[in-house]
C-alpha cells in the first residue's frame, strides 16, 4: 500500500474591528444570503491546515494584513482584498513550507474563489478581436473553425479547448512540484476544516471585545489566538470534516 498523501486545507477569512460575538455560521464565500455585511477596517488572514495522518495537525503559511478598502473604496466582501498575484506568491511559499517539513506529493484543497482558479495572463479571452481569437485557435491546433465563422463560434471552440487543456496557474505550479490541487464542492463549507479553525480563533477574539477595544487590540488578540491554537484542536476539525463525509 502506498503511503498516505498529506493534505493541506487552505482558506482565507477576516475579522472586523467591532466583531463582538461568537455566532458565525459556516458559509460558502459566494453565498448571497449569508455573506457578512460589515464595513470598515478589518484584519484579513490566510493559512493552511496540514493533515499528515498523525494526531498533531499543523497550521502553515499564516499571513495577516489590514483590509477594508481597496483603491480608496470600501470593500464589502473580504475576498476582494485578495487577488491572483498575492495568492500565487503566497501559494508558492506555502509549498516551500510543506516541502521543508519533508513532505512531497501533497494535496492542496481550496474553494472556488476566482483568484484560486485564474489562468496565465496570456490565456485568450472572449473580449479579444475575432482575428486574434482565430489566430489563437490556429496556434492551439484547433482546426474546426474558419476565419469566416462568427466570433461567437470561434470563441466557443477556443474556450472549450482552454477549459480542457490550460490549467489554472496554481494547479500547474503544484503539478510541476509533484503536488495536486483539488477544489472543494461549492456550498459545503463544513467539509473545509479550516473554517472551524477560523470560528475558534474569531470566537476567542470576539469574546474579549468591549466598547474600548482598539483596532490594535484586535490584532494583538488575533496574534495571541493563533499562537495559542492547539494542534489537537486543528486535528479534531479535520477528523470531524472527514467523519461527515463518510
């Protein structure tokens, strides 16, 4: 029997300056009905849970930064604080960290956020001119279209080929290094164990909130909550998610 592949569950979240309760529901980030409506400054964070098959799980790649505005505008959805370039850079460092622990052939599980699935910048787009789309078809060996076809026909054939043969950047990055990326099913955040880690950390910070809590207080408490996060707690979130899938 081949050895068990390590699994890294990764995700992003945030905590608002005035977060003062511990009643979060788990939700899929694209949900229109349950998405938080907080405005203003917040701390955004990203990390991965490493499940290596032992009883001691690990939190890897933790990064925390101030969010709330982007290009001078208030951002309602914390996912808008992350972008493709940031995520690609962070994902590369996460793989470095996993490999430094001696692990190869890891499986990285992430949700379907757009910046998780972005393709190379050179990938043709439907907004291109018809002649450029046709040239792209030729370069990709798509022979069933003609320059006399409608642009929509050319794009349909090209898009099908791109969807099937051009991998998202992070998928290709992982593949090149012997790892694998898996996208979780939309609408089932309870299957993503790191969501429960977020609830644990945010609950710890929220219970300490008072009317005099400063933004720096929130950061200090957030750092403390992550520092004190027990490996057994992380392991139990993974075990729970795996149990409800069986």
